[in-house]
C-alpha cells in the first residue's frame, strides 16, 4: 500500500513538473514566434521627418487627413460582422489552386514604347516601362500581419521567388498597411536589390527602423515627384488611412503616376472613390494602363475601398486605356465571395465598353496586345 501511495504521489509530482515545463515551453515558443512583432510595427515620425510631415497640406491636428470631396455609399443596416465572419455563407476562398504562371521573356520592345505589367497577386505588380522596372507594393510573406503565425494567410504562393525578380529601378509603396508594406519582403529587397524605396510622407520612418539606408528612401507628399532616369514617379491623392499599430494616420497614403517619355501608368493603391480621380486624369492622363483596386470592399467601410463598379468609374475619370484589376485573389480581407470582385468587374467592363485584362498571377500583360479575358478564375472559384 505504501509503495502504491508513493508511486501516485510521484506521478502527481512529475505531472505538475511536466505541466509547468510544457507551459514554459509554450511561452518560449510564443515569444520566439512573436520576436519580430515589435519591429514589424515600424517606426514613429521624429525629428526632421516629423517636421516635414507637419508642413504638409494633408497634415492637420496631428494626423494626415483625407480629401473632403468624397461620395459615400449608404451604409447597410447594422449587422454583426464578427458573426458573419465566422458563420456567414460567403465563399471567401477558391475551391481549387489558383493557376500561377512564370513570366516568359518580354517581347522585343519597340524603341521607347515598351509597357508591360506583371501581376504577382494582391496589389504586388511589376511595371516594365520604356526599359525601366518599377515594383508596386511587394508582399511575399505567407501572412499580411506583424506576426508569422497569426493573420490573413495567402491563398496562393507567389508565382516567382523574391530573389528571382529582375533588377529594379524603383520600389513604390502606396501606404503602410501590412498587405502593402511587409518587413520580410523589405529585408529581401534590401539585400537583393539596389533600387530606392519611393514612399508617401512618413513611411520612411518604418524603413529607417528596418535598416534601409537613408539614400534609398525617397518620401513624397501628394503632387511631388521623383525622377528615375527618364521616368517621373508622382505621388497623387487617394482616400484611405494608415497605421500598423494602435495609432492611425501617422503616415500618408497615396496613389501613383508612373510616367515615361511616351507611356503612362496609374496605380490606385487603396482608395475609396472620390472626385480627385478626375483631377488626376486631367493633370496627368490619359493613361495607357491603370492598375485599380477592386477587392476587400464592404458597406461597413464604403469610403476606403472601391466597389468594382466604382473602380470602372474611376478608370474613366482617369482617362485610362487598359484596366488591370488588383487587390483581390491573394488574401481574404473582406466578407464577399472570393471571385465576386472580378465577376462584377467583368460585367461592368462589358456594359461600359472598357478594355480589360485579368491576368493569372505571374502572367505578363503587354499593354498594347493584352490577352483576352477568359474567365480563368471561374474554374477555381
């Protein structure tokens, strides 16, 4: 009896010790996986960078502000977004693998007329223009989050590795949200490329904290430009917000004009529809191609992302030629069906006679000879 009691006491003792060890191991594992989270949150505006931000016409009462001329979509009746996220009937993921392509060698460019677009997924794209290469909002991580284990996860792999990108002339960032500005991707580009990061005001504070040399950071306010050879990169207005932690709107957000001697491209970044598109089109257009945000919309946030029909209207305001949709297919960031944005876009483009290309991730679109829209996404939706 005594031996049995001692054995039970020993088992209880060992159980308590193992439980404590398991708890310590779990905490250690959590600490290990979260080790980069504080760094991923980015930097804060200080010194000359803060002084410059304070002088911006977009900076008022301690934060950057949106233009006032906005058209609001009437909000739907109140609903429980958390309940809908967990139990809603929307089909927010594809049923089969998203088809990926590896970009073939570019066609022989006509002198000074080259203009191609490679969409890598979500908002990440490469613009090949007049012999230059401009990368937009690169995110190659598995999750768009400060954490490697929590947050929206990719629905398809990048079609090429980051180290397989060609030599770049500029890296454009539209704003500092995690699905547009990604610490591991910045680290990879810092090591493997020499191009400058051209960013809206204040975003340089994040890059500075992440070790990007000052000479590779170019910060612009709306209507300011930076030259890269014969290219002019101009930050233009958008209606959105910023923030990587608890504080919002400490850095600016923007759309972008990429203009060569003969060819012009426009990228929305993230934005709600607003009257500024017509002003951008009048000043900088017409555009040979526009890369337009079409996904992650909802009536709960009508002013910061466009519905597909609004994106078509913005494209017309901009005096755009070919329309290429971005900000869909890669991350599940809203409650609509996975394929709904591009289905709605295709219908609206046909109704309004818009030239449209919907590439597979990794597919090169020659703007002067785009592939026909074939509904490829419907086979995996």
